[in-house]
C-alpha cells in the first residue's frame, strides 16, 4: 500500500510541477528562483499530507492553495524585501509568445502588492471563482472583489497604452 501511495505522489508531483511553477512565476513577478523555492515548499507540504489525500476532493486545487499561502507567508517575512539586481536571466524563447508583452505584464504584476498579485493570478490565470480565491487566501469574498478591482485598476494605470501597442503587432 505504501509503495502505491509513493507512486501516486510521484505521478502527482510530476504532473503538477510545471503548472505550479508557472503560477509561482506569476505570483513572484518573474522571480524564477523564488518560484522554484515556492514549488519545492508546496510539493514538500503536499508530501506530508499525501497519506490523508483521500479526504481532499481536489488535490490539484489544494496544491495551488498551498502555493499561494506559501507565497503570502514568504512575503510577510523580513527577508522578502530582498530584490535581485540586474537583467532577467536568458531563457529559451517560447514559440508563439511575445517576449515584450510577457516582460511588460510580469513587470506590472511585480509592482502589485503580494495579496493583489495573488488575487489577479488566482482569478485570471487559475480561473478561480471569487469564493475559491477567498478560501485560498483566507479572506472574505468581498475583500477579494475589492482587491481585484483595485489591482486591475493599477495594472491598467501602469500598462495604459502599452497593451494597445502590443496588441497591434
């Protein structure tokens, strides 16, 4: 029985790691190193509860919630004020993607407060409902709606005409 649980966890971790990493990159505003750390922490926490996984209706959603909470916890620590210096590391170009748009969006996301960024990522990247987002962030649905409106207004303010410029290419 233990071997099958270990195999199930390995399959789950292998299948969800890339998705968790993409979400973590968005949450961290493009800080790939912090994103990797958050994914590792999330997978470690999931391993600890994997024996009780039968009680969890949606393990993938639970993992996403663990990731968001790990991100918010990290941002509350004093050491979270560190910011890397220099340019983003070179990464292989993704086909069909617009790197300028990606950098503009990541830069704009990076200027949002951590909770605002988490709301935007959960609501629009993860396509979660207000209630699911509120549960993941341990906040009320009204707080999620308020944060969403404010975060989107700030993104529009920062990106302004930039999005029109990228869309017209």
